[in-house]
């Protein structure tokens, strides 16, 4: 039940196309607009890859609580982003995974999309929006490739395009390791 524990940690502990709209730090003087320095992060252990705004999520916050991957946050800590890969030893589908591991009442979610290949859920908790997506392979024995984001509810409109870009870019690299920053390199490696 390590998977249930990780979802618990994400949903309880954490209580992105082009240029994005300006994001202002709460009560702060920092404003970021225009290019967000999009890069691709690739988990060296499993090849899980995702585009993310590296200038926005500028602080590496270590490995995720479970699985393989990396956590990032904004300089002021108001928003968090996690890329992680989990084993799917129980060979669950997206729907069965949610049924077995979602700790919230499904009615508490503002958004839920479940297909044969992924799930994406979102809601509000403690004045923060959370968004979680996990992609599943056709081979249920392959690992789940996931992201988790959290950001202030009052910034939702500014985050919508950012979250969408991150979510749609989540994929498995053929043989990637480390970080890539070139859009041209990403386009050569991306498998759609």
C-alpha cells in the first residue's frame, strides 16, 4: 500500500503553450511574466519526462516522498510541482488506481477525467488548487508516470495554461537521463 501512502502524502501534505500571464507572489513584490524558461526534466531512473517552467519552479526541493523523480517549488514557496514515477505492481488501470487510493470523496473534486491510459484530477484544499495526473502504459506492468501541482486558488486563471502544458507534456523518454533545455532537442526525443 505504498502507493496509497504516496497519494495520501500528496493530497494532504501539499494542504503549466507559450508565454503565460503574469503571476504575482502573494503579498510580494515579485512578478514574473513573459517567457518562463521552459525545460524538460527527465527522471534518470525511469525516463519519465515533462516540460516545466524552470524559471518559475526555480527551487529544487529534493526527491518525492515515494517513487523516483523530483520536487520543485517557486522561490517564495507558494507553488509546488512534483514529477514522480511509481511501480504499478498491482497492474491497476487509472480507474482502479483512483478507486483504491483516492483519499478524498470523489464529489470533492472539481475536475476528474479518467481514461484507459491516464487519470487527471483537480480540486481545492486549504485555499490551494491541486492537480494530479498519472499516465499508464498499455502494459499494466510498466510504471505509472505522474505529476502533482499545487498553487494558490486566487491565481487559478494565471496557472491554467501552465498546468495544461505540463500535463500534456508528461511522457516516457526512450532513453533519456538528466535534464534537457533545448526545445529542438525535446522535439527530436518526443514520441507522440
